[in-house]
C-alpha cells in the first residue's frame, strides 16, 4: 500500500509538471513577448516601453477562485507597497474580459490595482495556453525572471522577495 501511494504521488507530480510545461509558452530567462494594450482614452501602452522597470504581469479572470484569493495580496503586499517606486509597474490583465468587465470588477472589489482587458486572449496567448492565475515578473532588461501558475502564499512571498531583489 505504501509503495502504491508513493507511485501515485510521483505520477501526480510528473503529470503536474508536464501539464505546466505543456501550457506555458515562455519560461524564465526568455525575453518577454511584447504586447500592446489600448487604454480607455485611446492611447497605447506597450510592454517594451517599460524596459528599465521591473514589471509584474498578473493574468486573472473574475470568475476564477484562486485569482480572487490572490488579488488582495497583490494589491496590499505588492502594489500599495511599491507603486511609488519608479522602477516598478504592475499590470493585472483580465483574460477574456473587456474594459467594462474589469472596471466593474475593480469597483465592486474596491481595488486600486491597474487592471487591463485582454478580450481575445491576444496577450495571454503569447505567454500561455491555459491555467490562471499566472504571474510573470519581467526584469529591467525585458527578460522573464519569474513564471508562476496558481496561487500559493509561500510561493507568492518568494516572488515578492525576487521582485525586491530585482528592483534593488
């Protein structure tokens, strides 16, 4: 029975790692795929325009329970702590959401985080095929320093440590 349990656990972790690799299109060390977002005022924001900054990209959906659990941490422990730092930026991107949806979600939850829509998955599809929440930390040179899937408080805290290291 003990050997069977160990086998099942090993199989689970192997399949879990395979699934993550199968659905992730970029990895740590890769140059972050560039993208543009048309803002509500019609101006355009490009990731490449943020080179020289550490950028935290979070992909979420309003209906996703782990995303909803993670976002308060992202706001309180990251955004509110670092928003004054000129070398840092957060982008919370709503997968398959439009401006109306992300703005309503932001207002309903009293967030001050900067939310952006990705209604056709144009941005998300450059980084992954499936699974949210996802966090990508882009270093000052435009490379992916951290790529994570899901929400786990311990892992989230390690990402914060890495961001602080990259900023300094």
